[in-house]
């Protein structure tokens, strides 16, 4: 009876430690994953707020938030180098602050991970329009042509209007 009680208590304590994140058998990747997800979530929040500031004609405040988002994205990327969404946002925030060469680098890195990523293809196309490389923008549009997605129509409009529509 004593042995059974000790076993039950041991199992109970082990389960509680694991539930609280006390798993010492390689918990570092879980911790890195949670840091990555948390940083990405915070960055997305900054990006959304920055977009609203842009619409309200407050570009300086928007730029500051895009820069803060980029810092969070760098942290996320340091923990998760295989996530094309992180690279997409790194490209997006870089483009929004006018750092086009860095933005292109991040978009291309994301496409290496996922060549058909709708967001990256659209935003890279937008960058190409902004930098007057319409042929390259059309290449991105061509990648999206069968996606049946909003990214196709948005990029198509931006190409047709040569960027007079808001990016």
C-alpha cells in the first residue's frame, strides 16, 4: 500500500511539474517556440496599429511602430528561422520604413522557404512597383494567378495604377 501511495504521489508531482513548464527533457525548443510566437504576436499588433496611424495621416508615429515591430520580429526570427510569416513581416516593416533593399532580402528569404506564399508574393510585387520594376511585379502577379485570393486582385490593382493606390 505504501508503494502504491508513493507511486501515485510521484506521478501527481511529475504531471504538475510538466504542466507548469518544468519539463527538463529538452524544454528549450518549447521555450524558444513560445518566445517566437509571443514576439510575432506582439509585432503583428504593432503593425496593425501602425497601419491605422498611417490611415490617420500620422506617418512619424507609424514609422516608430513599424520599427518596434521589426525588433520583435528579429527576436522571433532568432528563435524560428523556418517561418516564412516572420520573414514576410520583416520585409513588410522594412518596406514601410523605406528600407527597400532589406525588405527585398527578407521577402526573398521567405520565398526560399515557401515559394507560393501569397502574402510574400503580393508584398514583393508591391515593392517592385514602388521601385519601378513593373516586370518583376508582374512575375509575382503571375505566381498568384491561380490562388483565388485577395492578394492577386490587390497586386493587380497596384500594378495597373502604378502604385497610386495605397500599398
